[in-house]
C-alpha cells in the first residue's frame, strides 16, 4: 500500500518546529554574542510559524516530539560549528532557510492547498526571505574564515583523489605493501608542498589584485595560513588513501580498503564543498565519486596491463 501523502499544513508544522529546535540548540551553545542574538531572533519567528501551523492542523505543539533523526541533525550542526567555524554554520543555516523558502513557494505553485492558506504562506515567505538575508549578511562578516574552511576541504579533496589514483595503479604491479605505502607517502609529501605553495601564491596574488583595484576590505585570507590549511589537509587526504598499505594490506584487498575509505571521506568533503559553493549535495557527491573512482580505475587498469602484458613487477 502506498504511503498516504502528508497534508501541507502538517509538513509545514514539522519543518518550522524542527527549525525552531535547531536554532534553540545552536543559541544554547553559541559563544559569539552577535550570532546568538541573531539565532534567538530567528528562533522566535520559527516558533510563531510552528504555532500557526499547529493551530491549522490541529497538532498539540506541547505533545509533539522531535524525531531522533532531527535531533542528530541539531548536534551535527554543533560539531560543524566546533570543527569548521562560524562562517560555515551561518552558510549552512542560510542554505537551510533557502530550502524552506523553496518548499513554501513550491506548494503555492502546485495550487493544491486551500486558498485560505495563501495569505499565511505569503507572510511566512516574507519572513523566510528576511531570515535568509540576515544569515547571508552574517556569513559575509566571516568571509575570510569561510575561505579557510574552503582551503581545508579542497586540500583534503585533492589529496584523496590524487593519491588514490597513485596507490591503485602502483598496487597492481608492486609485490609488497611497503612499496605502495612509501610511494604514497612520498607523493603525498610532494603534493602537500606543491598544493601549499600554490595556495600561498594564489592567495598572495588575490590580495595584490584586490589592492590594485582598491577593493581590499580586510576579508582576505592570510597567504601563509591559507597555505598551511591546504597543505596539511591535502596530506591527511593522502593518508586516508594510503593507510591500508601502511598497515600491511596489499593487492586487491588494499585497493578495496583504500577505495572504501576514500569514498566515505570524499562524500563528507563533497557535502561541505556543496554547502560552501551553493550547489546540489547529491550531484556534487556523484561528480566527485565518479572522478575519483574513474581515475583510480584507469590507473589500476594501466597497472594491470603493465603487469600482465609486459611482465613488470616492482619488488
């Protein structure tokens, strides 16, 4: 039996009460006074929206229990705040508000809800647009910190993709895990230095250009810090792809472990990139996995061909 579609007013209530509890959780733990005041203001508005839809749908708001999945989401936001900083979380909240805004507009476009709801939804859409604007303004205040998060994520992303390709190709022709491990580490160190130098020069050039155009507003990243984050997290990405061979795995088993590890971490990194760049999460994950697994497959096939047809084995 097909699952009965949820009434729009019930769906709206669940979304609004979830957002209210999300903001409440963040406000309780947020140390930055400006952000805390902003989140508390958003929290009050979301509660008003939730009460409105509770009265329309007949739900008793005091008896409603937030699903465990939503509670997990709240604490994932707190983890993101601790590990990735305030700029990333305000960006994430802005994205969340935009999703809610689109949901309301979608329901209006469907023309499947009573006309009496339209005025309520128009009023809420106006509130949601204000929320998005407020969060966007807060994100811009911390743009430099978001640049550091971008360096962290892109650095790790490159390390995962590039070193996975190296170790899969080499694992096909190497007779021991030590050869693959040491090569992966050497290439990882080389890539770390290269990526760090590239990030430093890119950041330095960006500052020079901004100054020449008189656009410098204090939000640019520091080249040395940008290089540090990019390089360190590139190397961590390289370690994720190499660690099975460091621990002694070899051949197909080592390749399988490396691929699984990279897929898991790359999915997280791709999600963060999608949030930062305002692109679709599923599409971004699919693209990155296709690229990383595609390059790994190509190098593995090259290694297999060299071993099979040329008889080359590295010992």
